C-alpha cells in the first residue's frame, strides 16, 4: 500500500493525529527508504510528523525498517564495538566527540562514528577527524579493535541521507534526525552512545531503547552530541538488552574547576586539543573520563551475560 493512508492518520493536527503501530511505522519508513513515494508525499510525511511528534513505538518501527536496509559494518568477534552517532556538531564549544572515540579506542574497542552535516554553520566530527588525519570511509568494512572509523550517513544508506537532506528544503527536522541518534550499523555486538537535548526526549528515547532492546548509554549531550559536557558531568543511564539502570548521577553544586578548553572551536584547534589529550600532554576533562569508565562497565556486563542483569 502507499503512504497516503498513513499521512491521513498522522496529519490531522497536533490534537487530532493518531499514532501508528510499530508495524505500520516500519512499513511507512520502509516505503520511504525504498523510494516508493513521491517527493510531495515525503514532504507531507515530514511536516505531519513534525507537528504530531513521534511516539516511542513509531520510532522503534522507523528504526526497524532502517536497520533492515543499512549497509552494515562487521564487529570484532571478541568484544562489542562502540557506536557513536554524531549529527549535531558544535556551534560554540569544541566538538569533543572524536576525543571520546579516541579514548574508547585507547581502551581497546573498535569504534565507529557515523554522521553527516545537517547545518552548514556547525563544526562536524568529520571535519575534526579530517584535521586529525582520519579520513571518512567510502564503503563498509570490518572494524578493528583499538581503531576509530568514521562513516558518513551516505555510506550507511543513501536513502536515509536523502531523508535527512529534506531539512535543507523545508527547514524543519523530521523523524530521520531522531532515529539516526539511535542507529546501530554494526553487525554483531555493539554498544550505542546516545544523547538527548531536552528532558522529554530523555523519556521518549528511554522507552525507544527499551523497545528495541538496545545495549546503550544515554546522557544529555553537549550541544546535542553524545559526549559528556566537559564542564559538568551529566546523569548517565545504561541499557543492557533494553533494561535501563542509572549509571552516574548529575554533578551537583557550583562549578569550581573548569577545564582549559580552547577558545577557538574550529576543526583545526579542536583537533590539536584532542591530540594533546590523547598524547597525555593535557588532562582529559573529568566528565569525559567518567563517561569512558561507564562505557567500559557496560561493555563488561555485555561480555558477561546475554541477559539483562541488574547493573551496579
């Protein structure tokens, strides 16, 4: 079937719109990604969902359809890979998502960062990686322990990149901008690093990660990026097979000791700062060190059991 019936359900306005089931959402997204709909229908879908908002069940369905159509990367057999979606970029602060990736690689993990440019005015992880000498992949590959890989969304799914690019035409985000933050393009065991920007997104993402039985870390990111704010440790929630457990409380009180971050947030200045931190010339900001510790604990629990145990 086409998506006109779905648009009729979701396009009744904020108060009149009806939520889709997970299966319906998967079918709708599948048709979008398979190129079975017109540009007019794509625009109608994006605007209707922007007004209505996605339910966790709809987001799980969108993810189901997207995961089935991705070009996947192969994870090492002996441990989970760390997957870091990077889509917001940096507007004011240095973008330290590549530092998080490098720190996890230093712990021996294969790390896949995926992302694309959604706003031309922001510094992106791809730009910082390029300044550090890490080029973007042009095809899926087998991930290797102790290395960082960057994959543009175009490599994961050209159709998904096309849906993200609708924002440049209509000026509004659509469900693709939310689902990429929970997207796992790794075949095999993987640990997702997810971030939210507002409390309501924390609730909906928690529900969605539970529905898809994800192994993940969820925190309030820095300018929308899934990296702890260098100035204050955020609360962090871990997921094993979808079971959520608090892993770290938000740092309370007044800030008395701020990290010496570069004033220039350009890709070149950020790359130099990150390399200095990785080389041990300057200290890693404490919140990032805490995030690395939490991720390592989650990976240990993944390795120890295939069920969903209670976490400390």
